[in-house]
C-alpha cells in the first residue's frame, strides 16, 4: 500500500542510489531556536522523519539530520521580553542570554530543549547538529575558504535573483545576513562570509578586504571596532544564509529536505541554493516537497500568552504522541490542517479510537492501516500508549466533574462498565493525564462543570406532577442501571415510559422534545445550568448518593 510517505521514500531511495550508491541515505531538517518552535515547524521535522522512518523500515541505512540553526543572528526582541535584550540583536542565538527566569544558559538552549524532549516523546530519532558547534570548531573551514574564492561567482548567481529595490535601512542587517555584505552595492566588494565582531559580538560587520593567498580578512563593525584576521584560523563568523544552506547540502550529501511554502517565491533561499549548490559547491539540491501551514484551533489565552504559538510540547500535554503523529502522517505535506486545542480534540479522539477499533478487528482500509502503523510505532519500536482506551471525552468529563480527584476518578471509571471494570488508574494513563490537562488548561471557566453542593430547594418545590414523576422513575431505576450503558438506557427511557412507549421505541419529534426537557431539568438540578457533560457520565461522576440528594429523594 502506498501513501505519500511510501511514495517519497521510493523517490528518495532511487535518487540516493543514483547520487551515491550504497551510502547512508541522508534526510535533513533545519530548525531555528529563535523563539518557541511551534507546531508548524514540527512539520519541518515530521516530514523527513516519516520518510526516513519508512526507509529504515525497509531495512536500508538512513540518517535524519536535524540542523539547529543556533549560530544565526538574534533578529528582534519578541513581545514580553525586556527591552534591554535589544543590545543583543545581531549576536548568534547561542550568545544571547535566555529570557528572564529561564534555567538555560542561552537563548537557543531555552527554545531547543523543550523541542528535543518533545521529539523524544514523539519517537523522532535524528542526529542533531548545532551550527554554533560546527562553525566555531572550524568544521566548515574548507567550504568557507572555497566560498570566499568563489565570491564573484556567488555574487553573480545571487544577482540573477536580486530585485532592484534596495532593502530599507532597518532591514539592511537582515539582508546582509541573508546574502552577504556588499551584496547589491556596486562599489563594495561582495563577500559571502560574515564575521561576528570580536568586541561587541554582533554581526553588524562589513568585510573591507580579503586576500585569497594569505586568507587575511579585514572587517569593521558598526560599534567602531575593526581588525584583520586570518580566515584559515578564524572561527567566529559564518557563511551568509543563502550560501550556508547549499554549502551544507553538499557537505552532508542531503538527498531529502522539505521546505515551507514561503520558499516557493522566486529568489527564495531554496531556489537560489539550488543554483549555488551545483555551480559553487559541486553538490546537488535535495529533493523535497513544500509543506503547507499547520494551524491551531482554539488555544486558550492562558497558554497562548507565552508567545501566541503553541509548541509540540504544548500539544503533547493534551494529547498522546501517536495522535499527534497521526495528524502529520495522514495529510500530504501540501495540505494544511489544524491541531485542535478546543472541543474539536474530542471529535478527533473519537475518530482515532474508531480507527484503532477497525485496526484491531481487521476492517481498516489498507491506506488507514498504513497511516495508523506510522503513528503508533517507528522502525525502533512502539510508542507509549494507553492500555485501556476509555474515550477521551469521557475522561475529560470525569476530569471536569472531579477536578482531578484520583479516588473519585477511579470510582467512576470502575462503575462505567461493571462487567469489565477499570481497576487501576495506570491502565488509563497517559490518556487520563492528557484529558485532565486539557480540561484544566484549555476549557474556559464558563464551560466547566460544578456540581451543586446543596439541592435547589425552590426549583424542587415548584415542580409539576409530570416532572416529579420523571425524577421518581429515574431514581427508582438508578441502582439497577448504574453503568454507562445502563444509565444511557435509563435517561432516554424515562420520557418513553412516561409517554407510554416501549423502551425500544424510535425517536419521534415529540419524544425528542420530551427527552430534551427532561435532560434540562436534570442538568439544572445537578449543575445549575441547562447543559453539561453527557448525562450518563455526569450521573456516574456525581455518584448515586449525591444524585439522590440533589434530585430531592
Ligand atoms: Zn562590534
């Protein structure tokens, strides 16, 4: 069965065989730890991960390189960070102090670390490469000297894509980091290497001269400092981005690397890199799809205040890893989708559970089976999963009513299905923890349920005969029907009984209206509102004794 992952794996294997027969196949991703690494960036990693994993499942040697672009410049001070961080603009991300209160040694580590732990939980195996480490240890020495020798050729390639408009002054530093100092300026020489200033640490530098023979490079900085260094021994600087990327394609022999839709524009780093990698570095551009945007539905303000963009770690707090993998595996890279933080997550989980049932009983379609297999395990083994799959919406309702009380939670879970009771909370974890976390962080206060402490005496006193009778019938059947299935039959059955209908009667508009009215009465007496979690769940959660008390027994 072929899905998009298998098809890409076929392409990558064929291409690798053509380029470097018998060698380890190289897939790559790049992440910039310049801020929270959100769920859209996760696609940058998941796409090659799934392809590399498929290649490994076929028994071939394949590595997934994850390049941390932590030697890139700090571009701007994000909202919520003290203004004094502005003095660090232009420094490598690993030289900028972490946000206030962080336990990490620098800005890059602060944003990298949660992503590393999220990737581990997602079963993503990769070889991480810190570009700070690479550049500062001289790994790219030959490539840098080569690029400097070839600077005119690089300038010529870049000039084919340059627009006439000069960058605005405030973007000039950005533009220089992208293309190089002297780019698009007739009078100055072009250099694809940008030193970080030895005095202030920033990249507000301009290369003023370079000697290919001695590798002596002179630069000045906006801070007033200037010096001449020998590039053959200098390790405080980097190739500008548009040259850096294709250099690494060639250096690492990358066969597959996807890129975001923003790379489709003419003159994008990916397009320009495609020319530079061959014309300058003697390598080839990787094959790789453009991946579309990943959106979010309903992120609560509480969490989004951390920067407005949920990360993989945020998503893993409210959903299990296989579910998150499934979302990325089932859509082709070109399709955009949303990760649900709102009520939609319950529907998503229902869909996932339905798929798992089909997989278990052998009725899943081949395509669904393939995507399911990619979600629950990797070539290295199975991911953590919940043994006993109580529906997420049920666990959320229980978490809502019990506010996480363990004893109460276990009692309710035990009573759900007396024929096959849940006997310990471990069997419903980690799904239970995710549902509890979702309720406590994502469900707005006005949608939370709080069971009344005392019966609503006024309401009870004012009930009509028919309403009293409905409550009597419910209370009478309570013990006998005390299970999820039993209570479902009971709450729908009481209005049927009152209408003189048999239990198996089909719903008519009149019956539906009577049931709705009955449910509103129950909700009002139990939680003081006219809606709430599904009634059978709510009744189980409240407990028989308290139900009797609140319904005036
Ligand atoms: Zn300086």
